[in-house]
C-alpha cells in the first residue's frame, strides 16, 4: 500500500503525532506547493501531511496551487488522500462542531482555478459522477462514530469562491438548491485527486450556519476561529484513529484505475515532455 495523505485546512497546520518526521520540498511541473510536505509515520503507517494555506495561513483559497499540492502528494507515493476542511452549514440539522463527509460537489468558483493536470497536448475525460471514494469515506465515518463524534455521511458541498463569506441572498439561494455545506477549497482537490487515481474523501468540520439562519448571529471570523479551535483537536484525534485502521485495511474501490479508459489522446501523439512531466500520474499508461 502507498502512503496516506492529509491536507490540513484552516486551524490544522501540523500533525503533532507524526513520528520519524521529516520535511520534504517537492518540485512539480505546476510550480510550488503550499508548503513543505511533512512525511513520517503514525502507528506504523506512512503519512504525508500538507497545510493547504501554508503553516502561517498566508495563502487565500483563490491563490492555492491545487495542482502542485496534489501532484506533490502523488509524487511522494500517496494513494489515499483525506482533505480536512472548515465549512459552513446550509441546513439546521447540520450543527456547528459536527463533521460532514460529503459525497457530491457543486462548483461556484470564478477565478479560473486550475483543476486539471491534462493540458498541452494530452486530453483526458475522467469519470467524476461519484467524486469521493466510498471505502475511504466509510472508514472515516465509522471511526468518527466509534469515537463518539457527531458524524453525517453524505451531502453536497457547495464550493464558493471566497475569501469573503456569502451574502444572505447567496446563502438562501444555495439552500433552495438543496446544498448541505459550503466551503472554498475542496472541489479542485477532489477533481485533481481523481485524475491522479487517488482515493479521496473530505472531512468537513462545521464552524457556523453561514448567514441564512436568522436566529443565529451573522458569521464572523471570531466565531469561525473559536469553533475551528474546538474542532481541531477532534479532527486530529479522528485522523490518527483513521490512519491506524487504514494501515491494515484492504482496498476494494476503483479509484486507482480512474484513467484506464479516460485518456483520449493516442500515446504516440503525446510529447516526450508531457510524458516526463506527468509520469507519476500517466506513466503506466504511456509505456
């Protein structure tokens, strides 16, 4: 089995329980990742950790180099990736401090975020109807329940642009669409993880009710940070237990073969440079 990757979102900038820790800088064809990758072990399982916004939280959601982050994970041997993220709730029953494992995404970004590795002479149409790995999601859900955490399995994550929070009109519109939670980062990570043939799951920690819930105070940074702090320790405890389980769990999903029938371009027409640049992802299909 390969390594387990963890992308830490707002409030989670390190994993204190990683043993044999070393920092690794990874060069990618897409530029610099958000930070150095922290590589080590948890309970004998190899782990790679990356803070999405940088260790000082200096990178805005619109400025994150998602391709470099996911490519770096792939280059380091990650085959299962968990994205830990803060989010707002669009439904009353999904309460602040609860955890949600969404199984669908809707993209509302508008900054032209790069969400594919395949440009410059190679065309790939990867299947994305089911954007998360069911096996990885199930493991996280069952682990969270065993720890007594409030877990919700399934739901749709609305990926807004940010960095500003929603207007009330936007929040009410998203509720009318049946969206469940709202965040600023996970669509790009899910798409790129699928292209990289990784198992992917989002662990979303609810910090607030966005701004639609009139009986609640409008969302503020202070509110979000307070709930982030309360959820951070639970997130880390949950991920430590999940990694312990995944280290011995068999596979059973199709994520590792996502490109098997998705590459449209004849391999003879793909340039040597593209083959070299993307070899961690498409190398096995270009022989």
